[in-house]
């Protein structure tokens, strides 16, 4: 039987985020963890992370040697604009060199402007909902585009806007630790404005220099199904968070809504044309049922879909959900899709080989059905600081010794490297 192959020119690599790997960042997250150390599972912070700020050349060379042809990383706003209106040219030069180092190692850089964290000065002014946030984000985006734009073509403005809004403002698990539906909706509207302003800044700078920028958000899609398909209550409870979590932000972008200014903020560009492709983050599916003790999730309990294997994080492993997401989103959005994150927490690298095989087969099946998928970026390259899970959840292809910071490739790294080298997929796990 002829093995399945990925399309010619398909992007394959990993995704990372600055706060999780770099170390030495002073932003809203580092301040919040310092004030709430008990919020992090197992303790620990990202003060060192895996020290990639100083080791990025060796790290990117390691990925290049594994035949990756793309790498997604985030630039850290708090480094680049540590004070309102003051841009640090050394920080911009650093990230420019990160992008160039990707190129030197044969990898297409995919640059994220905002991956959950924001500068302290913006957090103190109201965070995502601050009237000044969109124009400040646009100026930051323009500075990044000027510095990196001759090297980077693929851009992500905002990573998982619904996740950061829900966990920070509805469930209170992330900074600023709020539990308010009103504040959640205000944060979502603010993030929508930031994306629109950032997208326009990126495309304007690119056009001025005769370049083309591919721009998107990284949309987190998590399939939500009723725990009891025969229960009207469960069916309704699955639809409500699905609209808030999976649909509202994305549909607003696609519909090209006009965004009036808020308070004393400046006018914000509309959303029409703010996506030239769709970045998709996909990990799992969830079953939803009534739980009056969970007001943070609209009185709904979310759990792994029964009957599916689960990861070390307790998330269902569901390749079919990825194929379904690709098919549905292709129809809804009508744009090329780049899978900007897909991965599994796996303490002993026992689940990851099958996870990679089965999810990449799901991608090829979607492509064969007509979905325009441009690439797949695994989350993540190295075990790192996983937000409130600290260092207890291991998503990486490469382990990191917490004492020495030595990088130790796992067997799954070799499997992924061979897929990257040949473009061929091993046989899928039998049903």
C-alpha cells in the first residue's frame, strides 16, 4: 500500500511562546505568579523557563537538524515596549535575529505578536479592555513589522483570544484573576479591536515595503458535545459555550464587523480583510453537562468525552475532532488553514507517537476532502512552563533537565523528524 504523503511545500515544525521558554520577562504574568504562587501547579515560575532568550541559536539549529521547515515563536511585547511609548531597539534586533536564525536553519518563521501576556503598564491601565489598547497594539505591531517584515511573512496577531478572556476574566485562573461575565465580554471586545488594529498595521507596513503579509489570529477550536445526547439541557449547555468559545470571535472577524471606539479610545479599523488565512489551535474535544457548582462555565461541567483515551492532562485524544474542525472551519471561513498548535501532554512519551501519526492522518484526510491546509505546527518543541500547570505537563518533543537545562530529544522527536524529512506518514493506528 502506498503511504500517505503530505503535500509538497507543506509547513511542518513546532510552536512556542516567549513567556514559556525565554525567561527573564517582566510582564503581567510574571507579576501575577509572584503575587499568587499557589496558583501554579507544582510551584515554579518562568523566571528562567528554559533560558531560550540566550540559547535560541542552538535551539533553532537543533530543530533545523530535525528537518523542520517552519517554526512559530512569539515576540514579547513587554520586552519590546517596556514602558508606554518607548520601544527597545535591542529587543527588536533580538527577535529579528530569531527570525533570521529560523531562515538560516531552513525554517519559515511564523511570528505571534501577543501570546497571552501583556506589558505591566497596559495591565495597570485596564488590560485588553483599556481604551488605548488597540492603538498601542497597532504601534507595537508596526514596530515588529518594520523590524522583522523582510524575514517573516506569516503573522499571528493574537493567540487564543477566547482562552485568555475566559480563563482570566470568567474563571479567574489566569491574570487578572476576575470572575465576571461582563468583564469577560469587555476583554473579548477589546481583543477583537486589538486584532483589527494589529492586522491593519501589519498589512500597511508590508504594503509600504512592497511585501505581502499573511495575517490571522490563532483560533482555539474545542469541539463541545452534550454528555447525554438525549438531554435537551446538555444539548443547550453545549451550544452556549460553543458560541462564546468557538464561534463569536471568529465570526466577528469573518463578517468584517465595524468596531466603534470605546471611551476615549481612538477609532479602530473594521475587521473586513483582517484574516488572510486561519490559524487553528486544536487539542481535544469535551463533553458538556449541567453542573450548578460551575458558574464560571455557565453552569456547565466540561470533561473528556467518554470512551476516548486521555492525555496526562486528562484531555480526550480525538483525531476525528481535528478533521471535523478543519472541515467545518474551511466551510465557515473560506480561507487557507495553518494548524498553529496541536499537541499532547504525555509524561513518558508513550502517547505522543500515535498522537502525531493519527492527527497527521486526520489532516491528510481533510486535505483529500478538499480542505486547504498549509501546514502543521506541533505544540511544542521543548517541555516548558505551561502557565498554571507550571512544569508538570510535558508537551515537548524534547525534554529539558530542570537542573542543567540540557535538551534531551524524546523518541517522538525522531518520529516527527522522519515525517518532516520524507513527507510520508507511518500507518495510522487501527480503529
